């Protein structure tokens, strides 16, 4: 593997993170921290791969770059002791297990803080650590449903469509990363760490903000809205078909000036000269007619050419891009080298690609990416770096089944 000890300074160099996360929300948080330079030690077991597969699955590979992997058989008391010794050296402990798992191993914040008062612990459980639903097992689809996101992101007459991909997992990961950075900053002032209790459910509820406000202020229960924004008057404001198979463009006219510019692009047809369309309120009242007229025009247009002409005229527009568009044709992502190939081929998959952290620091580097590891690559170096264990001691622990 490439030399991982030589690199230019990164924002979180020197921060040690003991990572007990799995699936997506927690690993996404620690991926961000790892991209920023923290030393992420991901504790996993070969005998019980996490949901989504173990380190040789594509799912795991996506979310676990810039981390070192330690195999501990946490069913063994000796392995739990190693985990506690690691916790005594950690700046951050993170998990998204069900409530109580780390407590049973003596890795809860109150226990670890007895010997490591600066430690910061974050529990990213589905519902938080207390309440009638605290013991519920959750994944993104159930969180989306409970938080109202499935209902609100449907179309009128359909309450079962929802967001699709694990939107709330990503948002929970970003919330956790932000909370940990805040706790690190607080520790600079106080010298002490703290425990952070996070509810992924409440993260999702927070994204229903306008719907909640409408209920509290007006007593109006929100309904599925598709592309029709109910809290502002804007039209045309929809997704429209374009030339080609299943090609679409989003156009969002927010001002009268943008409408006039779009009208000019249309060629100023007679139907667009209706005086009622000159005001946002008039356009909104007749938005179904506007959409029908606009659809007959966009259906004959190339989506990328139309987007460029709209943008040049000051009309917000964007092609509805597919994964192939993003990875093969998007000139903006190509310009920024957003997708890259890891220098070190993966032992199972060979050359693999990744997506860059969408942050660029002028003084510190956050664009160094080590490929995701598989079992057995870092057991010795981790236990040597953190606990000063010798290679012989690690081998002995492996022979006894403590280190897998």
C-alpha cells in the first residue's frame, strides 16, 4: 500500500476516532472526519459482518475510505478490554447501534470519562436514548416514514412514494460530524469532553420545517405537493419533458423578470402575452395551463442546450441528470475532478473510484483519499500506534481469537 504516514497537514490531523458504526449514517460521519484528516479506527468483526456486507462488499467500500480497520471479537471479554484501552486513548467514540450496546461493553461515556475526561462520545441511535420508541430498530425507510418525509415527498393522491435513497442517513451523518466539531471546540475551552445523544428521527422531522410551521401558525396540515411549492407563489415551477428518451429539465421561475426572459426564449408566442401571466400571482393561478404550454415547447428541445440557453438568459434551469450523465458527461464535475480513481487498487475489486469531499481548503489539504481497507491490513499498526502492542502480542491475540 502507499505510504500513509507522509502527507501534508489536514484540518483534523491528530484527532483519534474510535468508530463502532455500521450501515450508512455513522460511516458517512466518520468518512467526512477521515477525509478531514482524523485517524479513524473502525472496529469490526469478521464473524458478524454488518448490515450491507463486510469490508469486501461494494456497499461497505463506498462509505469507508480513509479509515483503518481493526478486527475485534467483541464477544470475548479480552477484546472488550482492548476496546476499552483504545477508548482511553480516543478523542471521539462514535456508534449508531441500538441503545445500550456500548454500555454493556463498558464503553459508555461515563465509564470511559473516568480515565479519559477529554473523550467525546456520540450515540447516533434511531430515536435517541430515551422515550417510548428508544428501543426501536430503524433504517432510512422507516425514519423517512415516521418523520413525515415519505408522506411529504410524494405526489398528490400517492402517499407511498417517498424520498427513495437514504437521504436521512446522509443528513444524520452530517449532523453528527457538525456536533463532534462543536464538541471538540468546546473541549478547547473547558478541557473536558461530553456525551452527545442524537436522534436520527428528529433529524428527519426537522426537514419538515415549512410543513410544521404551516401547522403551528395556520393549522394547515401539509399534503404531498410533488413539484408545486405551496409556501411561495412561483410559476412555471416544474419538471418538463425534453427531446430524447426519458429526458427532463427542471425550470423554476421565481420572479417576473425571469418570466419575461423565458417568454423571450419561447419566441414570445401569443399565448404567453396574456396579461395575467405578467404577475407571479396570475401565473400561479393558471400554472396548469402554463405547464401544458411549456411542455409542448420543451418536448422538442435538447435538455442540455435548453439548460444553457435558460441559464444564459437568467432563468434557473437544470437537466434531470442520470448517474451516467453525472459520471460520464457532466462538464462541471469533470472540471473539478469530482470523481477520481484511488491510487491503490482494492484487493477484491481492483481499481475503484470515489467522489471527492466537496470542500476545498486554501491552507490545509482535504483531498487525500486512502482506499477502504479489508480485514487484516491494519490490526498490528493500529494496536501498535494506539496501545504500543508488539507484533508478537497482536499475533498472540489473533491466535487466541481475540483479534480476528
